[in-house]
C-alpha cells in the first residue's frame, strides 16, 4: 500500500482533505465499473472511501423497476406528483449518506449517478463546496456500441429491475431508457470544478485543474483501467528441493514437477470450459503467466511452454534436457518458435523421436517479475514458530499483536511487501488478457486482498494452500471468485498425514497467523461476503453467493482458501 502508517490530526491521509467525486454520464457508460475499481484502489492506499450508488439505493428502498410509477424513468415532460416525491426522496437519501460518511471520518465519496444536467450537478457541488469538501467531476463518455451492448447484457439486465425478463426484451427496454436520458443530457463543459473526462473506459482522458496528491493518484489509476472481460488465476509454485530457506533458490522437487504438470492440465481445462461457456474460442485468446524470478516459480510455468505435441500431458514430469539453468531458460523462453533451439552441451541430446524439440505455443506468454519475490523473513529465515518464540520472544510478541505492520530485524513487513507490489497492481489493472499468477503465498495474499477488498490487517491471515487454483473474474460491482482443488501431495497440508504438511521452518511465508476478528472472506459483486464451505467441497467447483445484506459476517480464525472458496 502506498499509504504511510500514520494519519494527520484530522484523521485524513496525505493532507488532501475530503473529496467528493461526482460521476456523470448516460446509462451503461461504465460509471459503476469505474467507481468500484477506484474505490478498491483508494482503499488499498489506506484512504477511507465509499461508493454511494443512486441506483442501488433506489432498488434497496423502492424495489425493482416493476414497483415504480410508469413515468419514473421518463425525464422529459411533466411527471406525476408520486414520481416527483419518490425521485426527491432517493436523491435526498443519497446526499444524506454522503454527509454521514464524511461526518464519521470518511475521506473520499464516489457518487455513482447519472447527474446529467448542469443545474443539478452545480447545485450538488455548491452544497459540499461550502462545507470545505473538494469536488471533482468524473464524466464517462462512450461512443463504442460494443462496449455499451456488453455493459447492458453483462450488468444492467441482471439487476433486480429486470428480474424474470426475457434478455432481449430487457436490452430493448434499457435502450429506450438510454434514449430518454439522451434528450436531456448535457455534456460536462463547465470548468468551475476540477474534472476528469474519460472516453470508452480509458481510451482517452481529458483533465481540468486536478490538484493535490490524491486527485493525481485518482487520475493515474483511471489511466490504467479497462472493462474488457478477462479471468485472473492464482496458484502457488510447486514444492522445491529446499523449502525452508529464503536465501536458497532451489529447483523444484520431483513432487514439484508433478504439481507443475497437474497445474498446467487443470488450468487449460478449466479455462477452456469457462471460455466456451461464454461463447468464446479458447484458441483465439492469449494466456499470460506471471512468475517471480525464483526458480521454483518460473519452473512451475515450464509445462505451459515445453509440452510436446504428440506426448500425453502427464508424461513430462521433468524439465526438457539441457535447459536446467536460469540463464539458458531465459534464452529459451525469449526465442521465437522458429528460432528456438536447445543449447549445445554434453548433457543435452539432439532432438529424437524419444525427445523431440518442443515448440513454444503462440498463445502463451511467460513473464518474470522481480517485484513478486516472496516476503523477506530476515532473522526468522528457516525458523519454526516455536523457535522464533524461543529465540526472539519480544519480536514475536510484537508480531502477534500486529502481523501486518511489524517488521522483524532485516525482514520485510506485509506493509513493505504491499508497497513493493503496487506497480504489479497497476499492471494487473492494465492487463487485458487472461492472466495466471504463479507465485509465493505472501505475494498471492496481497494481490488477492486487493482484488476482493480485504482490510490490510487481514492480509497475513489469508491461508493459500498449494494445490488450489483461485479464479477471479473482475466485474462491474466487484469480482466473482471461485476456488478449485486439483492436487494433493507433498507440500500441501493433509488430513492426519504428518509427512504431508506445510514446511514449519518457513512459517513467515507459509504460516497464516490466527488472530481475533479475522474472517473467511470472499467477494462477489458488491461487498465482502463470507461463506463456510465443508472440506469435502474442495473437490468440486464452489460458486459463492452474497448474503442478504451484501456484507461479511466475521468469524474467528485465519482466512483459509483451503476451506473457503475465494
């Protein structure tokens, strides 16, 4: 996180004051997607941020469109007294939510509504400006019909407004609602307030009078987002020969190579099913794989690019002969399919029918990222929890009280790791292809916490089990998250098998600290949700649904993706 570990006397960060971001735009222009993504990023920075959605507030208080007067969405001409009263009730209620959030210590509110007339947004801005709150206008324009159609079909017609409707009729009705809004909509042209104008969800951005660090960070983030469909997968790297040492950069163990092959098979199979379900061709989409520069991480990705075309997918449990070093491997992956050759060495046989030369798949790209190295344990390197308590009792007590912020001597805290990973978060937002992140548990904790909106204090408590594939699909209201169990073997915690456990001598990387108030959390669409899933459910797909309130229920214990689909 970029936020420092302190606040100003007012409780606000970066001396930026309070900020109201007012969204402007016709329906289905990506305002909700932008608002939720910005909320997630600002919260990651440590800034108390809240989205106030007029549509969500209206549905919560008045119900779906079927329960509204016929002229509620008709904005031209005279309206019935009932409609005028209802619209004013919803507008005033949203404004009160904004005031309440600011009065209780909030710093940034994103008001997600159309705000299509100059008079309405001018009156709103003046109210908050008089209270010393900075107002920033955020207009989302879109002239790409494909983006509009996709937004309507993926988000709008699945809302309670169109429950039970035929999808095509719901699309037609929503287009009529858009045409009605177009009659009165006034594009943002006034320069009274700072504004950000976005075309086609990031294709082009125009700025006016943006001031201060937080406003600049908002612009920086918005320059890197998009709303194209993609899936993000997370998986632990395979077991290495030396698991208990941070300094040792050892190769995969035999079980690690087996794990890597199983991971490849499961990811490609699961991804193909997911894309076919959405009517997409898996062969026409690229899969990007990110790993750290540790051998056990990028070696886990080898089966994706070294599979032999005529061999069975389970036959290669070891790397291709003659390319065991990191230097040679880098040359191997950077080569094109036409120029890629094995290096000459006494141990590398020439390609034969038994050992054919593999071809690099054109739709898979592997990228090593040094920022994704595991957390540095410092003086605790190689120690078990019992040893750390014995030899460094004072440090252990401080760590147990605040496992996120505490930094052991010569080590990194989870806060340090989060700061190191911030460039990765931005690249994560920019990436438009399907993405598989093969990483270390500590790194996956931070990235997953960002995507699903966990508080920083809960990052160390997320348990990431080797053998689970985490699937995250970004959506307009948050993310859809699932967990799949695909492998059991050395390096994964077993039930009753004492030889099949996590390496206790590398606890700082693998040990999820159990502290009071932690929750098993997943997020789907609008907020933190927690669902208890039986251990037997690990062997099947688990689809998670929000509770009635859309908020998480807290339960004690670590956040475990072994027992909870994330």
